[in-house]
C-alpha cells in the first residue's frame, strides 16, 4: 500500500460550513461535548481576530484530518483552537499543524511575530504534551468562578452596548488573555452588554443560559476601588436576573481579583485552563 499523504493548507480554501464540520469532528470525545455551529464559529472568527488565511487544515490522503485556527493582533498571535479527527489522532497530524503555524509565525513578513499564546484545559494531557513538545511554556493559570446563590440587592444600573468597554479599560495597561482583551469584548455586540454603576464600576454581561449568567469582565475605576462597588454591582446584576447563578468562565488569571471573589462567595470551578506561550 502506498504511504499515506499528509498535506497542510490554508484554511481559507474551506467554506465556513466545511470548517464547522471539521471543528466538531476535531473536538469529538473532548472533555465536554462541543457543538459548534456556523453562526458561533463565524462569531469567534470575527471577535477573536482569527485569520483564516493563516489558519491551517490538514488533509490525510486527501481527506480533512485536522485544523488549527490562528488569531492575530499586531505582532502577536494565538492558537484559537485546534483539533484532529478521532481516527487520525496519534499519527503526527497535530504536530504537523502546529509546526506549520509556528513556522509561519516566525517567518511572517516584517520580522515575524513576537509571540504566540494559547489556552488549554489543565486536564487535556494530549494537547498539553503536544504544546510542551513544541517548546511552549506555561505562563499562568486561568480559572473560572461561580457564585451559585448570589445575594440580590437592587441598584441603579446603567446599560450600554459593548463598544463602551473600550473606554472602560483603555486607561489601564493590563496583560489579559486574548478573549478578555478590549479588542475582543468591545466587538461582541448583543446580547452581550455592559452594566455600570455611576460610571465607576463596570461589568460585561456575556450571555444568560440555563439559569447561569455569564460575565466576561469586571472593572472598577482605580480611584474607586475598596469602596464595595464591585459587590454592589454584582448584587445589582443578580437582582436583575433572579434565579441565575453568576459565572466567570475559565479565562481569568488566577490572581486577578482573587481576594474579592473569595470574599463575596464565588467558588473556583473544577475545570480550569493554563495559558501557554512561546516568544520568537
Ligand atoms: C490534542 C490533539 C490535537 C493532538 O493531535 P494528534 O494529531 O493526535 O497529535 P500527534 O499525533 O501529532 O502527537 C504529537 C505529540 O502530542 C502528544 N500527544 C498527542 N496525543 C496524546 C495523547 N493522547 N496522550 C499523550 N500525549 C499525546 C505527544 O507528545 C505526541 O508525541 P508522541 O506521539 O511522539 O508521543 C488531539 O488529541 C485532539 O484533536 N484532541 C481533541 C481536541 C483538543 O483537545 N484540542 C486542543 C484544544 S486546546
């Protein structure tokens, strides 16, 4: 039998629907069920600055076997998602995809990217071992937190659309993971929205599903910290969403706001991520 052929090409040669099918096949048997839709994938591509031309598809004997989505902002890049179809795993497909992504990042016109980062669930041994083997190092732990039975206390909340998040955090330089950068949050659009208290305390409400309210941002203007405004803001948001738990997904650097979250009653989730990176 002729040896199997592995080709790596740009993901821009695939339709959004074909990419969606490959995404779901690549995430079969994942830590939790993944049901990507073309609409959600398009939303991720738009909000996370995924560059489809720089993203990769692997073909094994001419059949789609894996994908790697690459996001880019200036001289920084991020592996936004990658997956290999179950029947092609442990045959070097993931390694080839990652090599292609890293080679491109190093050799991009204008001197190449400065760094590449990604997030991976702590329990995903296969992916962590692949990334470590390629020279990526753990930068920090990203935790999720949930307040199951939040105290509700009505407050005078102002609601804004998501572009206002740009003004909220623009003054303070923060090293946040890609999905929490203002570039991501400001372009989310409805149903995401920004809630504030007196222009001093801000939260980004991402979505509400299954009696869970998901927040992606919490920011108190520096001059108004330690005045219980974060508590007032969260409890006022809880009052607007009776019966909902409040959840921050596992995207938040572990140390960020840790004392506040513990104090108010949030618990760290069971499934957390690490951010990994490599500089060139
Ligand atoms: C992670 C994943 C992409 C790896 O793809 P793959 O094609 O199977 O990986 P490769 O065959 O190229 O393996 C390269 C290296 O990765 C590591 N690796 C891959 N699968 C592994 C496993 N099941 N257990 C431990 N290490 C593993 C090994 O270091 C391996 O090198 P080795 O074979 O010399 O030991 C694949 O398992 C997958 O699609 N998982 C589901 C989706 C997912 O988790 N995506 C990553 C999200 S961050």
